C-alpha cells in the first residue's frame, strides 16, 4: 500500500457535527479516545467531553480507537457507519488488492509459462533425471496457479465488500471512485491471469458430462460377474456412473485425471481374486466410453453462437460460530463455476454479486439448468459498467439519521428491507426484538425477521426502539436486583412444599421467578443484561407465537424460560364440586386467570402425537413456535380429552401477571379454607376459627393489583363464596363457644 487512507479523510456526510463522547488525559493536544477503558489511555485522571464529530476530532483519535473503538451504540446509524469504516471494513478494503503486493509479485510471462506447462499432457520425460526436473517445475507451476486463483478470489471478495458498503453511504461514492477503479483494474488483471490456467475445452466437456443422461449399463457383461448377482452388478455400475459424472462435471481437468475412478468398482474385492482384473478393465472401458460421449457432445456444440447469461453469485457465508472458516464470494462456487466466471466474464457488478457471462451454448444450457451453483437467467444485454452499485435494491444512502434511534420518534422515517440489510451487515449484534409502530397495527414488538417478512408484503412502519435502546436507568438496577435475588433465593426443591398460605406460594409462575430463571440459564455474565432486555420487550407481546422468526433465529432459550413457567398449575380451586376426590373442587371463579395463556405443540387429540410444552425436550426445548396451539385455562377446565406428554404435562403456562398470581394465591387460600370447613372434616375441633375468619376478611377485600377493579360476574361470585364460608366459620365458632 503506497498511500494509507486515514479515518480523518473520510467525508462524514449527514453525520458531520453529530455529538460523540470522548475521553482523554489532562492536556491541550492529547489524544482522544472513544472508550474509557482504552489500553492507550494511561491515566487515572480521565476527562470526559461531548464534542461534535468532525475531521479535527477524527484526527486526534488514538490509533486503536480509530480502527476498533465503539464510537456509538452499534444499532444506531452513526454506530453502523463508523463500524463500516473501521477494522477490516471499508477503509481496509479500499486499500487492499489495488496492486501486486509482496505475495503477488509475479510477471505475466511467468504465469503464461506455468499455464502452458500445466496444460501440456506430456509432463513427465522418459529419463529419470528429466523426470525429477519436470516434477519440480510442475510443482512450482501448481503453486503459482493456486496463488493466482487465490488472489483473484480475494480481490473479487474485497471489491464486493467495498462496493456493497458504499451502496449504503451515497456521499462516499465520489471520494472512493479512484480506489474502486484501481481495485477493478487489478481484479481484471488477476482474472485474465487465472483464465490462462483454465482450459475452455475442459469446461465444455464438464458441461456436456453434467447434462448427459444415464446410459444403459452392461449388467449382463460376464466381466463384472465377480461383483455378485445381477442386482449387485447393477448397483455397482450405477454408483460408478454417478461417481464419474460428479467428478467430470465439477472442474475442467481432462480425462487423464479421472482414470482412477474405475478402481472404485472393485475396491471391496481382493486384488488376487479371480475376476478382479477383468472387472477393473471393464470399468476402465466404461469410464473411457463415457469420456468419449462427453467429448463428442462438447465437439458437436462448437461453432454455435455464444449466449449472454446473467449470473448472481451466492452470498458469502460466515460460520465461524460453528468452527468453520468464512467462505468468500467466489469460494462459495464449485470449481467449474469459478472457471466459467474466470474465462467468460465480460462485465460484473461485484457490489450486487452480479456477473455477465458470454458463454458457449452448451455452457449456457447448464448454467440455466437446475444443477448450477449460481442463480442464472438469460441476459438482455450487457450492463452499463459506469452505473454505480446502489445496494440490494438500487437505493442510495440507506444508513443515515432518521431510521434508527438517531432522531426523535416524531421524525423517524419508515424502515425498508435495505435498512434491515444494512443493520445486519454493519451490526452483527443487532437486537432480535424491536418495538415498531404502524398505522395498521399500532405499537408491536416483533423480531427482525418478521419485520422483514412484513416489508416484503407491503407493510409500512417505523422502528421505535430495540432491546438495547431500553433505558439503562431501568435495566441496570433490575439486572443487579435479579442477580442478587437469585443468589439469596430459597432452594427450589424445598420451596415446592410451601403451603397455600405461604407468602411465596406459586411464585414459580410469576414474572420475578421468570427473570431469575432467565439469568439462571444465561451462562455468560456479559449476556445477562441483554437477555433481560429481550425478556422485558417480549413480556408485552400479546401472542408469543408472533416471536417465532424461523428455526435459525429463535430467541435465546433463557428468554423462553423467563416467559414460560416450567411447572403445571394446580386448578383444583376452579373445578366444580364433585364426588370424585381426585377432581373435586371449590367452584372458585377463574376471574383474571381466565385469560392466562397456555401453549402446547398439539391440543387436538385427532392429530397424531402427544402435546408437549415448548420447553419439553421432546419438543426440542425450542420455545414457542408459530405452529403451536394457544389455549386458555377455560379450555383446560372444559375438556378432558387432551393427550398430554407425561414428562412435561403437555403444555407450558405463560408466566402470570402480578394480578393473576395474586388471584391464584387467593383462590388456593380460599380452597384450603373450604376444605377446613367441609362438613365431612372430622377435625373441626383443631380449626382456629378466629384465624380463619381473619383470613376470609382479607380475601373478601381482594382487588386486582394492576387494574381499576373487576366488576364482572366473577367478582360477585367470589364475594358470595367468601360470604358463604364466613357464615360457616361463624356457625362453627358459635358451636365451639363455651
């Protein structure tokens, strides 16, 4: 790199003057830092200031903060812009693959000589000394070929990243144009050099092999009798055909490289067994005949007019979380497709991963078929190479203030699919849940994938806030409180034996326990507050099934543990009185519990399979899915034909609100008093009637915690049940009075 790009040289566009917080030591011209914990800020007397973003501030930043510092929250437009510039982002890409570097110092003559050597079919001489010299020269040529191809793929990936990033920041296009031109010119040089190592005739033969139909196989040939019966012979020859076709269509090498394939037919047979050599010879004849068919088809296609095909390259994949290295733009293609792009590309828009190919008709037939690793379609003509890339859908400047949280909600602009693409590109840690607003649906909490799906269907809405935008003044203290409560909470198995009148009875169904369970199932300290932020947003969702964004993007399991209770509700107080001692109840009205939600994988006994709780291991411990069934407690009490899992009980209860939990406790207290005052109770003399009456007076005054009142039919039924029990207790007290 001859001239190094500096962050201070980058036009800031709409972010010019945006307020940023910086830290520094005491002094006039000291270096500024965007992180208080920066390792280059070596002082205990740290000064904090908020300054307008500009070239002067950028020029004073320390080198570490310039490239890797967290300037703003990553989900803001400013944070995404600065992240796109630093690290291995836009500045790095604009300086990469603009000219040969130390690893790419080879001449055109060296490349041509190496290509001619590898293309020759007589690589090995007769004399031993000449053979050694030939092998060494061939190995050097292969190393140069691999190096040229690697640089070509790397240059294409770098240009794609640069153009794709610039598509989101329109004000940078003129500034970056000279660098892009240098990158494009060097990429074309590498492409032409890579094409020298690729034999177009081999690509044609591979295309012919790919579209060959399965030939008639000589099942009855006695040469293959050593394989066994006719069924084994047929299976072996079919496998040999598939292996040959797969090898022949995957690259551009000649038939000499595939001569080994005949061995696979007899690989499980001892070489000294009678009939082994005959079968091997017969397999070699078959492979040779298939090679001749492919070559003949390729020869017959020569002379036909070429066709223009537009190919869309697959997106680069990043599977580092699974221990797999990142695959680049061209590395996602098979070897044959890479060769086609290198030999016949006439134009490309690398930012949009689109390449125009001028290919022979036979190659076009394969590209437009179902076996291509690229998405291809006939081209109407060459694209205009002077037209700049405008992002995924031809728009400019998708990352700017006004869409995310850089502006007041009143000034927010509607979000588009391009905004979501930019968010995922420049903020890999984007929030999984967002508060959105639309005139059609009002305020909602939705996963990012669901928002994207709605946008494709014409939905119009604006982002209000993500999980990371929730006020720190609320989330910080809550996270510390939950962590401390988890450490000091009672033992879970001991708590299960609490009586109905215990102050913490039923807390395993409440929101406080949900937060503790979410923390308990979050194994990294740094992820605890983000988990609670997601939990806080998800609690306001009306139907948890709307949080299902697909199998690959589910909410963390810890969040679902915070939303759903693992235990089963005891519904005895709400069942009607009966002679069945196991299902006998008190007839307490459901009240606020009537709308409590129940989620199960299958609530229909007519559909095969038991119902499981979304948290059950038989359901994959996946959380709530869009295909799950939603029930209420009314449904549970009204039916007895459910086919539930014996391990999890068949369903999971959405954690109760404070009012619902309070009523659940009150109903169980009333149930316990009902049993004490039952006329069949033989231990009336042990009842403390004064204490019972005091408890009934408390229950008579029960009111919802987070509602103005409950003036439904359930309220007077509740009061009537309490009044009846009070009368029984008064009669019992008078009876026991001296």
